[in-house]
C-alpha cells in the first residue's frame, strides 16, 4: 500500500508536534496557562503525534470512515476541534462577564456603604 | 393613600451614562416630589460615564452608586435593585437619568403597589398617546414587541421598552438574581409574567431627552430588535423549562 505520508513530512510533523507540546508545557510551568485549558491542547498534540508516528494510520482511518481523500480527514478533524474550542471559549467568556458584573456591583455597593458610614 | 402602620420606603434608581447635562435637573425634579406616607430616596447609579456625570452627582448628593466598569443599563439598574434589597426598601422605581421621565407621575406609578394591586407598574407613553411618542421606527419596534409578548404570554404591554417602572419587594428580590444586561426592559416583562407577577400599565406623558445621547442609536435599532427577540425567546424557554420558578 502506498503511504499518504512521505518521510520528510513525517519528520516535520513529529518535530512540530513535539515543539508544540513543549510550548504548552512551558506555558503551564510559567503559570500563563491554566491546567484545565491545557488538557484540550495536550490531547490535540497527542493526536498529532499518534498520526505522525503511525504512518499508515491516516489512510486506514480514512478508509474505515469512507473518506476517499485521506488528507481531507485531517482538515475535517482540525476544523471540528477548532469550532468546539471556540464555543468552549465563548462559554468561559460569558461566565467571566457575569462574574465581573457581580463583582463590579458588589464593589460599588460596598463603596456606597462606606460613604454612608463616613457621612 | 391610607397605609396601615409605618410609612413605606421608596428608592428611585437613576441609571446614568454620560448624563452630566441632565442629572442635576433630574435630581431637582425628584426632590420636589412629596407623597404622604412615603419616604423617597434618590439613588443615581453612575455607569462609568466618560463625562463629568460623577462629579455632578457628587455635588448634589452623597447617596449614589459609582460602578467601576461600564455594565450597561441592565447591570446599572440591577446594582440599584441590589441596593434596594440590601437596605430593605419596599418599592424600587427605575427613573432614567436623561430627563425623559416625569417625576410628578411617581405617586401614580407606585399607587397600585401601595394598594397591593400589582407587583410591577410600568409607565406607558401609548395608553393615552400624549407627550413624546418616539420616532416611527421605534414605535414600530415597540408594536412588534407588543405582539410578540402578547402571542407568547397572552398579556398586553403597550410600552414594553419603557424604563419608567416601579417594582415591589417580591419583584426586587427576583431581579437581583437575574436581570438582562443590555436592553433589559422587554425581556424583564417576560420574566415577571412567567413568575406570576401582576403587571399594570399606567398612562404617563414623557418628554424628549434634553441633552446627551440615547442608549439606543437609530442605526442599531435592528440589532436591538434581534437581540431582544432572542432574549425574550430564550428566557421564555429557560423559565418554562424551570417550571416557572426563578430565572437562574
């Protein structure tokens, strides 16, 4: 069976996903990325690594799913993952906005209370 | 108003965003209001105005709320409701800081609550069709909300976007839990109705704003209608799903 992934690109993918994994780890260690958000990225990198090492993997999975052009599966998976993650971020954003509103109100109310005590 | 026992405390919440030219007049008009058996306290809420609204407020009163970040009209008004709940007010009146709302109607606005006839009273421009009637585009939007709310809830509110309203204690407690951030007025009506609160509309005469900008530009009217429609639909589904309990 002909490989979909030539050697050069395989090497590139392995190096690329390793660097990406390293980058994520560094962000966590430096405290710039919270662990709960890093999980999704680590899972993504693991996926990339599996297919970087397992040369026939993409072909086999594509055939299994009935995808004729194997690389299209990569795009499909990537776009799907991106959309899910964007929704996830929107949810977090909404939560933050509500928490910020509650905090701002609480802060303003406390300040008003202090003023009353001073007066 | 024959009230048995002690007098009622009424908080007038005045959300202000860039109202330096109006707030003094608004506070003066409120100071001239006196209702027997009722203590009135005005509470300006400065929603992080970019102009000198805060300075103007400080000159006139020591009782105010100054929000550290801009929350939008809903967040500002809700801060006022939280103040009312904390300080045990009997009634909270929302009164816009732009000078459009008539202070001399406050007595009539709170009367149905004092008489235990309703939980929420809304001042409507369209019951008697007098005074400032808003632009044609806005009236179209308001009519659209009227039919949408009537279709979904079976109640008729002629001026669902009116911010001139009085809430009783039970309603104040409810809106402290959840109140929409932007363009909250029509959505709030859905929340009240699905919580089995009694809404009453009374006719009022409003003025056109004297200075400053409205919170809704005519160019964003379409966005306003879409946002409010979505808000109404989702709050309806959410509350129906919760078995008509509270909004969160």
